[in-house]
C-alpha cells in the first residue's frame, strides 16, 4: 500500500505523527529522553503501513528518530539546565566517549538486518524496565560513578547502544546514574543533555549510511524521512518544556515507575512484532 497516494490514509498518518510528537515531547521533558523511545516504534509501524521492507524499516525509523531528537533534546536540556538539574562536569567528561560510541553504533547499524536492530531495542528496553521496577533500593549499586577508564567506557556504551536504538540516551543514562546514587531529577536533566551529544552525530551518520539504498519511502534522505521530521518536531519541541515542569513536581518514586512501565510496554510490543515476523518467515 502506497500511503502517499491514499488521501484518507495520508491524513490519518499526519494526525498520528502529530500525536506521536506530542507524546514524545512530554516523555522527553519528563524522563530526560529524546523521545526516541516513543518515536522509533511508532515510525516502525507507520513504515510498515507504507510497505517499506523489513530490511530497512528499522533503519529509517532509527535515523529519522535521531534527527527528530536533536531539537527536542536541546529544548528539554535547556529547561532542565534552568532548574540546575544538569551535571555539566560529567557531561564535559563524557563528550569524547559518547561521540566514540556514536561512531561505532552508526557503523555497526549500517551492516545489521532491521530485525536485529529491533531486537536490540526490545532487549535493552526490557532489561532497563525490569531493573527499575525491582525497586528504588535495588538501583543503588554504588555511591558514585566509577573512576576512569570505566566511566568513559560507560559513556561509549551509552553512545553506541543509543545510536543503534535511535534514542537520545536517556533510556540508559537515567537508570545508570540512578544506580550510582544520583537524584532522579538530576539524572533526568543530565540525560536530556546527553541526548544532544548523541543525536547530532548519530543523525549525520544515518544520513550518510543510507545514501543510495533501495526501497526507502518518498522524501527520505539517507535513512532520515523528512515527512516524519516535519510533522513530529513541532509538537515535540512545543511539549518538551511542559514535560520538564512535570518532572520537577512529580515524586521521584512515581517518576521512576512511570519510566519503567513505559519501557516495558514498548519492549513487549516489539518482541511480539518480532515473533510474528519470525513465524511468517
């Protein structure tokens, strides 16, 4: 089905993307993520409606998500920075390791099958959600972040996996910092800034690696779909500051539970899709 030649489906797609953008913006500000944890699975299903092949469907979803995350993360991080919830010293130490991880993640993702990328997304989201649902006390694994070189390795790991998942890094950064005795609001704020460092080079990498690939949807540069970008960005940037305000009014325990439950639901849905695809194949 070519959705661009079906007016009613095109209208539905546009409204759906605007709704995804609004939800992603709230999640970005509230949980310190770039919104990719919402955008990637949503785009994945929309691209399925457009008959985009499984081999590149996840690549387009991830690349488009990283591009969308750039303005969302900037606005979300700025809102948290104004509330002094961003750990700038840690962010400066992590810039180089994060960028190194992004480069590795971009190169690896270019050679992976789309279902493998989807599986990476599902597995990481499941592990993080279950870890956080075990309770606040079990999350405190250390009194502070470890020293070098482990600290830099953690930054590189966050950059690599987040790029492959098409997310801004909050999915990994928030629970990691929480496990190292960071206050949840400071972890959320720092994660929002991490998203900027990951999304910009990550999006550029997917723009380059998708050049000349067959079967991409219309109006797609590399692996970045311009239609999704133009429809989702306005609502994510509009709603992200409101999510940041909520993050500073909701009790920390409830914030962690909300984050974990959302990750769990997303992961289970992707596992179901992968299982269905495996049976059909």
